[in-house]
């Protein structure tokens, strides 16, 4: 209640109120004596109940309510307020109104009624008189005064401390003992503690803002955008711009004192990944794998690994995809760390007559395997123990290549499905309808051999076909490979790819080069012939460029003769054009580059602009010859060799040819010879395909455990949108290649979705209808 100091009615009310309070004190004391007697009976029943409780074991658990911030009010205060309330109401009705009180009210001055003096008077009067409560406990009588029962007041105005009564102390002791033994109580306490923890002391993770979400979405959508033709460097710039904007805003906030900076100055992509991972971890989210992940892969509990080398051609077809994978399998099998299987196509007799040289055909896969092993051991000089398996294939005259028939991956059993090496992964998977390679194998490496886009551009409607094939190549390499190796920059820039020459030279060519070097040291004439060109006689192998150069500089190269070795589908057209232009070209049948008839040539000319990495160029350098080739990405690997003479214009071509004919080649150093060898190529292959890390992953993990802590936490917490995209592309490709009409429309050979009856007979396979039954009418 607040009053105005100048109003006399207010002072008269206060005086009358105190008088009435004093008159009612005697009545209140009498009521308290009666109440004390009732307390005696109540205490007796409480003692009995506590004794029974203490004699029995405690309940399974107890929940002790929190103590109130204020102690319970004294009975004297309760009765006093009850008596005072009707009197104040009566006085208010008789003499005051709301308007008067509102007029007298002062905003900051109040008059408080202090009842502490009345309380002290009541307590002292109870103690001086016989206000004593006796509790009969079956023994000597104990005197418990008023202050002992209700506790003592401390110096604070609004708080007091209540002394423990003896039964309460016993109850607390038993509860504490039970609390120590109970695991449930400990869990409840820890949970309550975490709930009651001060949020200011906990480290909260700042939520993601819109630029960060957009940056992460664009970066994870890279595979899809790349498939649509958006360059990766443009996506990286957009991501860097968005994330830098968000980072700068956060740093400004931290400088103003609102937050503490949490971002570093490292790589943008790594910072963004860790930022997303920290937010996901703060929500308790845990990511256990991709949507398309297959868990039925080969068990790697043992130390032995298995390599499956899958290629699109085989001997006696003298092409790069038949020879280089064969050497790769041989040199990989030299190591005792892994077993190797070479998977090559088997052609029926009708296709063998078209593809293989004259008078060479095989009635069974065993005959062809024997031919391949004899050819290989004659050149490498050591016995090999790798396994050779066959899969069904058919030759396409339009594409001039072998197309797999059926699911190629099924010819590698699951127990050996560890590491797959796909020679020409785009070619193998154009029409692949079967299990996804990355689902069956733990690691899949693709090696791009051929520049198909350059070949297709030379055909009818070439630009349109090249555009479609480019995106199909991106599609299948992304869906079926973990890593892609490009032999040179002349190939298509496919996803997940790096550039590295992983091909070597047949050891037989180094022997020829050593013989040439020893003959030169003895003063003997080593090169008795001039220049030559060797290659399959098709326009795409550089014959068009060669004829154009010689035709434009016929007068500059007067008296220059060039021997050409090769055979192929375009042989008649090439020879007729050279004859019509009256060029000094001597055409001879194709032969092995190591043939004795080729040892005496000093200059090898290779004007091709469609090659990816010309094997014949590497072999000529190994034999100690000059090589005249175009300044082209396909020849980037050979520029460091002194015997490699490159040209950019047709006039430089003439100058380089004359320089090579007038001088003697340099001798190869041991380092240059090793760089061309298959040992060095195998080492580069293991490094750039990341197989060395996979083979020694336990050592690498122990060595870089500290550096990978953040990456491990990131991989546990984050979804990988790239894996989802790759899996979706693989599923879509599987659905499309399962339709025979769509296969034929895109250029597939009819009937190649599954192998035919002749393949099942030659390879001892289940009949096609048993392997792939047709249900229906």
C-alpha cells in the first residue's frame, strides 16, 4: 500500500491498523497453543512412519524435488494474514476508493509493513510461556522448542536456513547411499546436468548461410554440370566467389566482437567441406554410405591382390590395344604382391577372317592363348604366369573395332574381383549391359588409348557425331571408373582423369638399339637406309597429313624417297592418291617394327595428328633412330629426347627431314632408356592410378593419420553428391542399353546385348536362353 504523506486519513488508518493488530495478537497466541497440541499428535505419527521406513530397504529409485527458493511461511504469519485480510478489505470498502489511491500513488516511494517485530514478539512469548512441544518416543521426554522445529532465521530478509531434523538426516543418508550404488541415478544426474548446462559455455556452430549452401550445391553438382558442357574451372570460380563472400562477412562480424573467427586460410574446397561437415556433426547426423553403394565386394582380409586387365583387342591383330595391355599384364605379374588376369575378346571364325592377318585363325581359345604366350615370351625374355581369359566379342565393320557381346564383367569371378584395369573404358562400356564395374571391383582404372573424336570428325556428319560421342564417353567413364589415365593431352578430357604415359617399349627394341650403339663404337656403318613410315593403312593414322606435306614440298624434297609399311582398309585409296600426285612413296606390306628389314633405316617420319601416343615413335627412339614428328600434344612425352625433331609448319618439316638425313643420331643414355622401358611405365601407372596407395594403405594410414583426421571426420558426416550422380548415370545407362531398339539406333551390332549360340559353344558357356531366359508368351 502506498499513501500520500500529506493526507491525514492515511495516518489515521495506519494507527488504527496497528492497534487492531496488537489486540488480535492475544487471540492468535491462544490459537497457536491449540495448534501445538495437534502438532504433538502429528509428530508421533510421523515418528512411527519414519521408523518403519528406516527399517525397510529403499525403493528402486527416488526423485527428490528441488528445494524451493523460499522457506515455508510460519503458522503465525499464515494466521495473521488470514485475520488481517478481511479487515483490510473492510477498511478499503469503507474509506478508500481506487481514484484516491491512484491520486496518492508515488512511482518510487513505498511504505512496507515489516512483520519481523511481530514475529519476534510471538516467538519470545511462546518460549517464555509453556509453548513447548513434547514428543513421546517411548523413552525420556525431549523438549523441542519452537525455533528447533521451524529452524532459525539468518540475516537475510527473504531467505532462511532450515536445520535438518533427525529423521530427515537419516532419510538423506539412506538416499545418498542408494544414489552411489544406482547406475540409473547417475545417468539421470548426467542428463539433468547436460540439460541445465549454461548455453553460453557450450561451443555452438554457426548455421549455414545462403552463399555457403549455394557454393556447396554448385561444387557437388560439378559432375552434372560437366556432363552438360559447363567447364570445371568456371564452376570452381563461382564456388570460390560465393564462399569467399560468406567468409568475408563472417570475418567482419568476428572483428566487431559478435563471433570468433573459425575459418582458416587454406584451400577453398577443403574449407567448405569441413564447414559443411562441422554443421552436420553438430546436428548429430552421420552418413554411412552412398545410395548406390554395393556392399558385396571382395574380402581384402588377405595380403594378395588381384588385377584384371580388360582390353578390346588381342593378337594376332597388331594394334596398340592388343599389344600394350599384354605387356602391362606381363610386367604387373612380375611382382609377387598380386595375381593378374588378362581378359581379351574371342572372335568367331567369320570375324577372325576379317580382322586377323592372312592364314591366321584359331579353332579354340586355347590355340590363340598359346600363340599369344609364345609371341610375348619371345620379346620380353622371361616366362609369365598371368592368366588369360576370353569374353565374347563381335567385329563392327562400321566402327572398325571389336564390340563386347553380353556382360564382360561376369567373366571375372567375384573371388578375383579386386582391381580392374579397363583399356579403352569408353569403348568397353558404350553398350555395356551388366553389372557396374565399380560395384563389383574395389578400384577401377581406365586407360584412354584412342582419340575417337578425331576419327569421327573425318566421317560423314562428323561434328554432330563427335558431339554426341563426347558426352557418351564422359557418361560411361564417369559411371564405371574411379580413376582415368590419359596417355596424352590429345585425348578427350574425361572426368576423373590425369595425363600420364603408362606405356613402355618392348625390350627387344632396346637390344636393337644397343647393337646399333656398339657397331658405331666399332666404326661400322649402322644406318644404310634413309626414311620410312610404318602404320596401319587407314587415313586416320596420318596418311593424309603425310601425302599433303610431300605434295606441297615436292620441289623442296627433290630426290627424297620414303618407304611406307602398312596394310589396312584404306590401302587402295592411299596408294591411288599417291600415284596420282606422283609422290616418291614406296608402299610395302605391313610388318613388325622389330623386323630385321627395318634396322637399317635412320629416320622415322610420323606426321599423324590423330594419334594419342604413337608406339612406333617410342620404338624408333629405343632403336636409336631419328624421329621427325609434329609439334602436337600426342608427342609431348618424346620432346625431351634429343633424337626427336618436332615441327610446327610444313617448311619446318622440310628442314627437320634434311637435318635428320645429314646427321647421326645421339646415343641413348641409361636414364633415357629407362624412361622408355615398361618397368618405368609400370611404376608411373601404379603412381598415377593411386594403386600404390591402395596396395600400401595400412602404411600410408599410419604415416598420415594426423593429417587425415579432418578428412575422416568429413567423410563420416557428409553426403557425397558425386557418388549419387555417378550411380544415377550408371543406372540410366543400364536401362538404355537393355533396349535392343535403342542399341541398334546408336550403332550397336544387333544381337550383342547377350552372347549368341556360337560364342556359348566356343567358350563353353551356358546357352543364351539359359543364361538370360525370356519370360512371356
